[in-house]
């Protein structure tokens, strides 16, 4: 999201046009996750629907099992 946001401003669409494109893309999503309450406020203020804050964290039990399996690690790295 942040990369697209920066790209749209970098090609000089202007803030209003950039938010229009961002709104169009995010309106198609079931949910938009952001990493802070401030980002949620900004997204909602610019008309982005269904925004929730994702509390950063890792389930260490699950990630430990995945990372201990070489095949799973390759899948995780390739699917990013």
C-alpha cells in the first residue's frame, strides 16, 4: 500500500487523484489492514472502507514449525 501511495504521488497525479485510485483499489478488498491507528484514521478520512488496525506480532509456535521445515521455508519465501 505504501509503495503504491508513494508511486502515485511520484508520478504527480496530485493528492486528490492519488487518493481516488487508492480508494478504487481498496474498495474492492474485503478488508484493508494498516499498522497504526493514525493510518486507519487517514485511510478512513480519505474514504477507504473497511479498515482495521493489524497489531504486529508473530505466532512463534507456528513460525518455528514452518521455519524448521526446509520445504515450508522455500514456500514462504517464494510466496511473498
